[in-house]
């Protein structure tokens, strides 16, 4: 071998070694994929709400990844592991176990209280932090699970506030109640009834339906005969809209009042342009008047080419809280994240996110909305200031 050949071979080896080192370095610098679960109703009657929640969480994940995050000094990439619980408690348990098996470090979800309550046990047994952006039944956090949190006020507060409001502010004299017998609807109606009684109001009748019903005329005819001036509905927006239409067809001049589920675009589309005499006391501040929420709405539309449907800001804040807990823990250990989440305090789109020992928001606000000229308008905010 002559000297020239030797030099060429040495150079080739050096290039190969450099390429190998570069490839190894690139591989070493590849971010670790960290899964955060999202679960909600992505098919079925409330799928649009589920997608809205998913998009809210996804926006927070996208914005975090754009910052090139690290955990324990190593680069990470957060990925949303999306599952559909179909608003079915049995399916909710199955997909909760799938998320645990997938290795998620936390979960954003579920939406329906009837799904969140049984699924929370699955997450509890695996030490997985769960933040619901929509389940408001008080029983969820009364179980005593340290891994369960929520980013909106629960019905034990909101329903009672609504009951007082109807008696003390609306001055209703004869109140009727309808609930859909779900964990959400019945729990909300129970809390509303408690608030009415505390305010010395008069409940003349309480009826129930189910969350699949479309014809409420028999119930409404009975309430009309009892001359109710306000009907409180414990249920979701699409059925509430059907109630308004059928009340109108029966010539009822009665006001419909909700607490936490009527305010949506779907309600307006189904109920018609007026939606007359309809009010809803929603968890959270008046987002239509908050600059941070308005900015969120603009970013949301740019990213997903649609307007916020209902609860996307609460899912966004849930994801922000989860990400903050991971960074504060500086670890991907599930138990450390649970412990860190209990101490989180952040300024969210929906207000200050900080939790009491049960995982509920401290001093959650509620806002009264009213249908005016075919649009939901915020009227008054009560509570808040956590």
C-alpha cells in the first residue's frame, strides 16, 4: 500500500466515523415522546363537544412543543393520545385502561360525569393524574382520590347558586324541574332544588326524562297545567333546545333556565333564532369579555378553522395545568406528577387554576348568559377571585 492510498483510506475512515458520530448524536438528541391522554365523546350526539374539548387540549400541546420543552434536562415531545368514550360509562372504563396501558403520564377528560366517575377509579389505581374539563357532578371529587382534578366549578356549588338566582333575582313564584337522569343532569337538578329551598322558593313539580328522549310534550303539558313560570332543565344543550321549541308549540310563556350545559351554538341552531326567555348559568367567567379568552378564540380558529363550540378553553387550561405539573415535578413519574398537580397555580384562559385538597377549583366563578337576538350574551358573573 503506497502512502497516497493510506491517506485516502484514513480520510474515508474519518468521514465515516464523523457521519456515524453525527447520526448517533442526532439520535441521542431526538426528543422523547411523552403521551398525555385525551378522552371524551368523539362520536354520538355530543361528539361536537368532544371534538371541541380535544382541540382545546391539542392547542395547548402544540404551543408547548413549539417551545422545545425538556424534562429532567432531556428534550421531550408531548403527544395527545386520543380516545373516544362514546359518552358510555362502560366504554369509558375500557378506554381508561387502554390509556393506562399506553403509558400516558396524565389524562385530560372525561366530559360526561357518568363516564368520569367510573373511569377515575382506573386512573386512581394506576396513579395517573386526571383533569376533567367538563364533568361537574360533585361525587367525582368526593371519592377522595388524590389524582382527580377539574377546571370548572362543580354542580354542588353551581346548582345551588342557580337555585338562589331563580328565586332571588328572577323572582320566580312557581318553579318546575326536569332532569335527564344522568349523573350530570340529576345531580345538577338536585343541587338546584337545594338552592331553591334555601332561598324559600316554591317548586310545584319535578319531572324526569332520559338523555335519548326527543318528545317532551307530555311533561311540558303537565307543567303548563301547573302554571309554572320557570322550568329548570338538568341536561344537555340539544335536548334543552328541543324543550324550547316544544314549549313554543304549546304556547308556553315559561322561561327555561339551565346551569352549565345549554350555552352552545347547537342550542341556537335547534331552538331557532329567538330562543326566547332562555338563560343559562355557566361555570367560568364571561369569556366573551376577557382579552385572554378572545385571543385564545383567535388562535383556536387559526389552528382548527372553526370557532370554539363550548368548553375548549377549559380543556386548554386542563392541559396547561398538566404540563405545568410535569415541568414542576421535572419528572415523568406518574405519582410525582399527581403530587405536583395538587400544588399548581397558573393564570388560565378561564381564570386562575388552583385546586383545593379535593381537586376542585378554589372559588370558581359562574356567569349568567341569556339568549338575545339569536345570540348568547353574558349578563353577570358571580363568585370567583380564587
